[in-house]
C-alpha cells in the first residue's frame, strides 16, 4: 500500500493488536493515528474514524503522573469494541 493511501480498517485494527501485545509503543501508535486524523480530504467509515480517534491520544499521561490516562485494560476493550463494530 502506498504510504499516502489511507489505511484500511484491517491495518487500523492491526495497530491496536500491536499495541496490546507490545510490538508497538503508545507513542508510535499515537503518532501514526495523528497523521491520519489530521489528514484533510479523507472520508472515513464510522468504525475507522472511531478507532483512529481512540489511538490518537493513546499516550496521554494520567493526571496523577503515573501510567496512562487510558490503561491497558481499556485499550483491550477498545480492540474488542472495534471488532464488534466491524462485525468480526
């Protein structure tokens, strides 16, 4: 796939999987999603837009200075929700 083509939902889901299993850092996932959320002129299906907006900001720190605003359990639940939304 051309790096200028928007990612299909399968690729977005794979970013979630990579994050959950530790193949990708939260910072990497956030930067990848940011690029697509901010891209003008892309028309997204509902599931893709929902998922990208969960990944964008995934590295936000918790207010108490420990950990992340969205913990690992919540990230796993978002992956499950994405799979339900796509009917898989």
